[in-house]
C-alpha cells in the first residue's frame, strides 16, 4: 500500500467521523432510539461480509481469523440488539389487554350487551 493511499484513507475516516458526529448530534432524543435500532440491524451487512471473507480465504492467518470472528460476533450482537430494541420499542405502542371482569362484579350483565331489569 502506498503512503499517499494510506493518508487519503485516514483523512476519509476522520472526515466521516466528523460528519457522523454532526449528523447524529442534530437528531432529536425522540428519534434516537428508532434510528439506532435500525442502524444496528443494518450491521447484518458486516455479518454477511465477514462470513464471505472468512469463507473465501484459503489459508487465513491466525490474526485474520481472529479479526473476522470478532467482526462477525460484534455484527451479530448488533443485529440481535437492534431487533430486541425495536421489538421493545414497538411493544410500548401495543394496546394493553383489558382486565377481565368477573361475573360477580358486573351486576345485571347478560353477556349480550343488554342490562337485565
């Protein structure tokens, strides 16, 4: 790898970090959890990429294998965590089941909506 290429890649990484920070800092608190759960679910791409690269390498070194396994593990944690957070968040909007009323508490209720007299 050429040193100019390395310097360009580092510059892109640093600029991407600044842009990401600027974008995320503008997100209101009410949207932060839904956006983060969605982006965590997108880490499935990292998971799939790690699996493909691990499968394509004929004789990976120990360091390559460890880095790929760690990437796959972190990607899986993010995918599962993203879906768990989304499920919990959506559960807050579900209607709570109505409490069942026992027969002794509802005087005169005949079961068909009419009141006995």
